[in-house]
C-alpha cells in the first residue's frame, strides 16, 4: 500500500461516503463486543494506514438501519489518491458495506456538525403476503395503504414543532423542537412499496420511524388528521403511531453547504 502514498504533508482530512446494509450491524457507533459500521471501517483503515484512525460519523444509525450515503471524516497520516481510497478499503471490508467516494476536505470540516440536514427514507411493503426479496430493506404491513391519506397527514407534520410525541423515551432529554422541511409519500413503480422520505435539519431518537408509524395509523383509520394536530399540543408519545421496525429505514442523503454528495459520487 506504501506505493500509493504521495510525498505531501500529513494531517489530511478526508470525507468518506459509505453505503451499508445494516442488517448484521449493531448500529453505526463503535461498541465493545459488537459488530458496528464504525468499528469495521476503523479496522480497515488500520490495515491500510498501519495505525489506528478514528472515524467521525454524521449520524449514529441504530441496529438494523441502512445507509445509502452516510458521511464520515477521517484524519489520514499520509495521502493516497482519492480514487484509490475506496478500492483499498473495499478490498478489506465485508460485502455488506462499501466506501463509495472519498474527497479531501479542509481541516475545519466536520461530518456531523457541518451537516445542514438529512433525508431518511422508510420503505413499506403492503402486499398481502410477506416479501422475500426485500425482507431486509422494507417493513411488511399486510394491508393495503392509502398513499393519498398518508400524503395529507404528512402535510400536518411538516414544519417546526415540539416533536415530543414522536420521540422514544431514551431521547427525551434533548430539545424536542425540530424542523421537518419536507415529507414525500409515494409508491415506487418498480417495487410497489410505499416510500416515506423525510427531510429535516436534525431528528430525535426514533423520530422518523414514529412518523412512519403515525402515517400508517392514519392510513388504517387508527388516527385522524385532527389527531395529528393534537400530537403537537399534548406532546404524548402514547398518542402517536407505533415505532416501525428499523430494517425499513435508510439514511438516504446528508446535506452540506459546500459539498454535494451526489455529485461527488458521480465523479
């Protein structure tokens, strides 16, 4: 690997875009005696660079949650050409995760704190029978969902609110005021799955999964549109929909002011 190194100063901060199937990971954040995305990536980096390297992620996804464009940054001891970094790391990583892009950034860049928003997608298969092909990436609800009702309910969630009713108990110690800038509910023409895309600045613990569960309840007439409005008044988690399973959730994109992740992946 030394043959790839360039003779330029160390201290190079590099952005990594990572894709992973979260099924067999205990989340992103490193844990003792558990397989995590951060842990596996740090192991691969240590092999390539011959020393420990800390990974700083944009988000700590839960066990079972997937990512299409997760962003991390690392400080590298020497430089490998950016197009060679994914090749070097992917030769070591298992097939359920890949580094799909790398780019040198300024030393003041931070994958988490410089993010100005994220988009998550929750996928639901509402076929009568359980899906096999998409069993790892879509939750099964065996009753047909009304995309139209879910779209109407989503309009009442968009905005800046106290999202206490959409937060698991473990996250209630944080400021519950959050801004959801957009929710798109659609049916994928190829998979026939219902997809709920939620974009916001930041999210409470399990917030997107509870939003998805609440929209499902509206479709099933377990909640009304008026009930959605009441959630922001009463701030009671028990009044919202259930927390949907983690495997239907995917971190789709992270947004930055000066870096377009999609463009970076195409280069």
